[in-house]
C-alpha cells in the first residue's frame, strides 16, 4: 500500500476492525492449494507431530532450531511489507517479526517499553524524553534518534492516511529533536498524559532513516527478511543479534489462506504449525480430539453494530438508542459467538482500564425502542444493514439482529458486502453496518475513532464538547480526575453514540502439539500475541 490507501485495499481480518481485528481472498491458498504444497513442505509438515487421527506431540522445554509455519487470513496481491501501512493481522505479524516500535501494548493494555528504555514527561505533559535501547538494524546500523524522528515524520506526512497518524499527530515534529544518537525529545502540540499509548499504536514502527523501498525491508526485529509473495507466503530467518534475545526458531514462514477449513486442515495434515483466527465452533470440534492445542486469547474481539450519526435516520439520537434497545445481547453471545464470549454494554473496552462498569447493563426492551421511535417520528422503519463474510460472526450477527428488530416493527434488509474491501467500504458507505474491533486501550479507541479529527471515525461522531473532555483528560496527571472525565465521555457515548457494542469474545488460534511458547494470556494485537521470537518447536 502506498501513502494513499486505495479504495480497493483488502482488509480481511484487520487488527482494529478485527481491527479496524475470512473467506477465500485474492491470491490466498484454498484447501486444494494447501494440500498441493511441494513434497518438501509435506515432508516438513509430517515431522510436526500433528497428523490426522493422531495425538498431538508435546512441545517440551524450549529448544533452538526449526521452521515454524503459521497460516493467517490475508488480503491477496495487495498485501504489503511497509510497516507503516499494516492493516491486516498477517501484515502485523510480519511487521512484528521484522520491526520494533518504541512501545507495545501489554496484555493489560498498558504501554510496555520496547526500543524505548523508558520515558519521562515534563510537568505540563507537553515534552517527553525517550532514551533508546542499544539496538541495531539488520544491516548492522545502530537504531538512532534520527531513525525514530524520520519514521514518525513519514507516518505524519500531510498526504498520509497511515493508521498511526491519528495517534501521532499530537507531536510537534519541527520542534522535536534528537538530544543525542540515543535520546529523543518529543515536543507535543498539547498536553498528552497517555503519550506512550501513541508510541505503541498500530503501525508506529521504527525504520531506518530514509527508508522508502520495502521490497526487501530492513528492520531491527527478531527476524531478518528472506522472501515475500503477497497473498501467498513470507519467510524470515533468525536474527542472532536481536536486542531482546535471539529467537529459538531458525526460520518463520507465514502462509495465507482465507478459508478457515483450509487453515485447520493444514494444521491437521502437518503442513502448518499455527493457525490464526478460528471460530468457537471449529475450536470445540477439534479441542477434544487432542490432535491440536487450542489457545483462547482473552478480551480480544469486540462486536458491534455501527451507525453513522451524520445521516438519516441515525442523525436522531432516539433512533440510535432504539436500535441499542433492540439488541438481545444474550442471544447474540449464545448464537453468534456460540457461547464463547460475554455480553457488552454498548461501550468499547469491557475489562480495560477506565471502562465505565458502573453504568446499568442495557438489555433488550422493545417497548422502550418503540417509544423512542415514536418520539423521533421514525416508526415502521426499513433499514439496510451492510455486513460481510470478512470475519467470523459478522453476517450471523446481522441476520440475528434483523430478526430481533422485528419486535419494534423495523424491517432490516441485510446486504452482503465485498469481503476483500469491506473495512474500507464501510468507512464512508452504509448508514448501519456490522463491526468488529481488536484490542487497544480505551484512550486509543477514542483518539483513533471518536474525535472530530480521527482518521478511522466510522460512525462520523464529531462533537466539540466530547473532544474537549478528551483533551481535558490528557491534560491532567491526576489519574482519578482522568477516570472521571473518561466516565463522562462514556456516559455520552452510552446515550448518544453510534456504536452498539453487544459482545466481547476471545481470539482463537490453534497450534500443533509440538509448538511451545504461545502466550494464552495475551489478547490479539498486544506485545505477546504472535510473538514468534518466543515460540519453539519440540
């Protein structure tokens, strides 16, 4: 992907629409494609210890060597290695292998230092000093403050639509500087108490100064680039000089298939060791056999209906509230998530820091919905709900809601969108859409999706008073006061916002028994998710 995100950019299984995190995509491998791999690949897979009809081999203690083959959903021929334009989970996994950020989200959504040794702010929260670790790029050059400033300047170019731009735009780059080769001083345009979240945001990777061509990328990550075929395969080799310790693996290979059955069959047939993004039904059907190991990554998937508040009929808050009162969250969790999840309360980030858990749990109330629709003069509505097969559960959730909406006399016509372009399509199209998001702090969710200038504001929520509350929250170092302000923002979203967050579920991956080191406590899109430098083959 170039600086301008093309309208046809596929967005299968994105981390933020998940990310904002399918079926067969362009260039992806089908079941036939997987089983048509070369004889050498089959020989490698047969050694994996996970064969159809056999028990999974144990990983044992960490040991060096081997090639791990991971299979992800992908985006076909338009996949990229430019870490600043990562959009798909497969792209993020590749970027994590090759590059580092200054910080990453930990399993509790708190920012954890990575290339940054630490950070400290001025009392007014407008200047942040960040010393760097002693790290080197794959070509032997040291990672310097100049590389950090270049990387952020590249993301923040005026014509850029890169995902990290929304979070990093608070930086006053002309007045930021390198104090020395290993110390960056960021000057900000306004106080930002949670600036480390911006350093951890999706796509904020550090590249060498001047890097523009990523055909054979050079990063500072745990693996060194070997080869890449968009929509098919990626290979990388162990970086023995990695600052955080060399990987156990000799090689990492990431394969692509948008067919969930193909991913599972590749694992069962020994042609892959790791399969990403499985449904709860698939996980249950294979878990009891002992042939594979199922990993449920907690609080990783947030499920919603998204309404654009700038267009009829959702420009009326009563209509938005009515739809939220029509969602039967318990039924959605039971039927769509197959019981592998929990109800949400129309707010993002259940279980995360600052989450407004004191608000009353909203339940299905058709009478209340009818009353709100009468107040808005919007009875007997007919709505179009855009959904897709781009991610598990999106279409099922849309069909379930269409049935539930009948209780208030609303007719919902479900339309299936293009799975290869769905996430980019719904950025501006469709008044009512199915939505899914991966993990991020509540602050990042707000800054990237709910401020007037947010680059991924899919509900078109633009409220100056809401922006002001957010800026007040970032202007105080008093966490209790900040929590009060987050509470006020979430109360406003609960009553007037465009998201009906109805459920939260685990992210599910499966591995061969010989795979060790997968962290079951790490939500998708956090530091220890897809942490292949810590994985080994028994």
